[in-house]
């Protein structure tokens, strides 16, 4: 049985502290500062003081993916630490229709909280609106840093992809790159577009250029051939930027097949990426510490539900970017073997 404590509107007086709050378990509530955009004001807040908290996690990435498996590990570890009942679901492939349906199914369970990635807000807006209308507090993770306020989420946990992209582009330029090919493996993913666009901005500021090459990672051999063909068609390309480990694999294979010495970098980590960095066949990877994107929202959600704590002061909680290079790859590799990096 969940024990609930009712707080009066006097809690809203702490708004001067600049904190943010979102809708509570059953009714929209204030506490801290003004409620996020999209939430409805109310004169009471209900807090869950029990340990039987249920949280639904819906992402666009499969737990079998090397990146998302680390997110899932964070979710599982936080569930064990908090005692919350947490369910993780994701579409079989990058499919916004299926993801929207999964969010609908999660909302139908009437959970105490919803954690969700938002790679395409327009496609998911109806389902997210339904969660808000049901009074379910939301925390966005990984993708959605540009829309979490509009959603009315408590906070967003992840990295600013434009900032991360600019960091990648700047480092490539510092290493001598003048013409970069950015590999996009998920067409329609706003976060991946932001990575390429940020890198392009940094490259152009350094006097270089960047073009985008789309690939279909459901066909790894075909993706490698597409990258190889693009590199052969434009010999001025001197760097390749992948947007994730699954995109880095065919890019690395293509570069090695051609015997090229051009720079290769990627976002996010995997055993193969760390091996390549340690061996010097890949220049660097941008690490957004995705374990935190799984772990922190469960902790933050429980703190909100039990104590009306909010984090971020209305801004996103950044987990990156950080750089993994040959200097620190061995250390990160050891942590990655534990499933936490």
C-alpha cells in the first residue's frame, strides 16, 4: 500500500530558490519553482513515501546494442539501489511508430514515473502528452535536450549534442582534418543530426568542410560499401566521423580495406571502439557516460516522488562530452568490461 502525504500550496513559496518541479504521481503539482511548461498548477502535491515505486523506461535503443546495454545496466543498478520496480522497453529497430506505441503501453500501466528518450519529438508528442495528461512525471534522457522543457519534464539527462558535435569537429580540425565525412546511421534522429551539424559548424569555423553520408546499419556489408564508395569518389576526404559504435564498425572496416591513413573518430564507446583507440587505428571517441543516463533518472525520479527533490535548476543535467584517446583508453576499457562505460 502506498502511503501518501499531502502538501499545501505553501510549498510553492520555495519557488524563489529557483528549483523546478513537475507533475506528481496522480495530480500535477508545484514545489520548488514554477511548474515546467505544460504542467497544470494545483494546490496540493502527493508524495509517495513507500518503497513500491514503479517506473517505466522507454528508449529508442535496444538493450542488446553496445551503447544501450550500458544504459540498461545503469537502469538495473539504480533499480536495485532504490528498490523501485523498473521496466525497460524499446522498439526492435529505430521505429518511432513502435516507440510511440510502447510509450502508450507504459502510460496504460499508470506508473509513478516515466523515463523516456526523445529522438523525434513530433512523432512522440501525442504519447508524451497523454503521459502528462495522466499526471505521470517525466524525465527525458539521451535525446530530447532541446524539447524537454516543452514536454514539461522534470529534467533532461544526457549531453548537448550540438556542443558535443562542435567538440568533435574542433578536435578533428586541430588534428589536421580539412574535409570530414559524417556517417549518419539513423535518419530522422534529431540528436544525430545535431552531432553532425555541430561538427560542421566547428569545421567551417576552422576553414574546413563536412558532408553527411547516410548508411543503413541493418546491412553492415552494404554500409561498409557505401562508405568505401564515398571515400573513393572524393579523395580530399581526410577524416570520418561516426555517430556511434555501430556506425564506427563499417567505417573502420572501410578505412582499413582502403589502406587509408585518414582520421577516424566516433561518438560513444564499445569494446571494438576502445580496442581501435588503444591500437591507434581510431583517433578518439566522445564519451557521454551513458551509464549515468540510465542510473540517474531512476534516482532522481525516486527523490522527486518521495521528497519533491528536483535537479538541474530548470536546465539539462549534462553527462558529456568527454574524450577517450589513446592516453586513457586502457583505463576506460577496464571499466567498460564491467558494463558501466
